[in-house]
C-alpha cells in the first residue's frame, strides 16, 4: 500500500511538471514566432528604405552630372558668357556624403534584424529539442509508474482475496474444533461413569479415540 501511495504521488508530480513545461514551451514558441515575424517585417522595411534612398541619391547625382555637362557645353560656346543663368542649383543634387551615412546606418539596422532572426531561430530549435527530450523521459517515467501501480493493485487484490479465504477457512476450522472438543467432553463423562458395563466402556473408548484422531487432524490442518 505504501508503494502504491509513493508511486501515485511521484506520478502526479511528474504529470504536473510535464504540464507546466508544456505551457512554458507553448509560450516560448509563440514569443519566438512573433519575434521572427517582427524582425522579418523590420528587415523588409529597411531593405525598402535603402532601395528608395539609394535611388533618390543616385538620381540626384545623375542630375548634378547632367547640369555640369551642360554648363561645360555652354562655356565652350562663343557666347557662353552672354547666356542667362540656366537656373540649376548644385544643392539639387543632394549631399552624396549624407547618402553614405544614412544608407550605412540602415544597413547596420538591417544586420541587427537579420541577427535577431537567426538567433531566435537557433533559440527556438534549442528550446524545442530540450522540451522534446524532457517530455519523452517524463512520459516514459509516468508510464512505468502507472504500470507499477497497476501491478501493485493486482497484487493487493490477490492478497485481500487470499486473506478473506484464509479467514473463512479458519472460521470453519474453529467451528469443527469446537465440535470435536464438545464430543471429547461428553465421552470423558461417559468413561468415568461407574454404571457402564465393560463392553460399553470399550465402545466409548473407541469413540473417544476416533474423536481424538479427528481433533488432532483438525489441529494439524489449522497449523498449516
């Protein structure tokens, strides 16, 4: 009975630990998935921003080059000094040094998102593996304890049935013994009665011996 109680307690503790670990694993998996999604979206947004900025500064640089080429063409003409200002402002071409700084900053941010995605995926893989190992070992232990409890339950039922049978046999033996003792007392009283004939005393003695044999047989069985 003590073994059954101990195994039952251990099984319940393992089941509680497994349920707790399952809940934690579910929360971890959800959090990792959200982190990867957010980082992926961030990475895509930065890529788009880099593409737009690169296009903007590239277009501006081309316009500056076109402006300089046109001015050079005007300077080469005979009346270049007399022509009115073409209206091009060099600021229009944007500061190309700024483009390098902005794009570089965005690339750093982009690399952070990529690193976050890779790290989270590795963490998810590790956590999933650890949980699988823990759940496999725990479920195996729970199954073994359930099997042991079932075996002990069967043995306990057998023992209870055996005890019940023994008690029943003991009760029957005690009843038979009481009956034999009663007969012996009656025979003893008859043997000491001086009013009996010799033949009667011999017959009584034989009955007494027979009853004693029966009593001893019952007692021997009782000892077993």
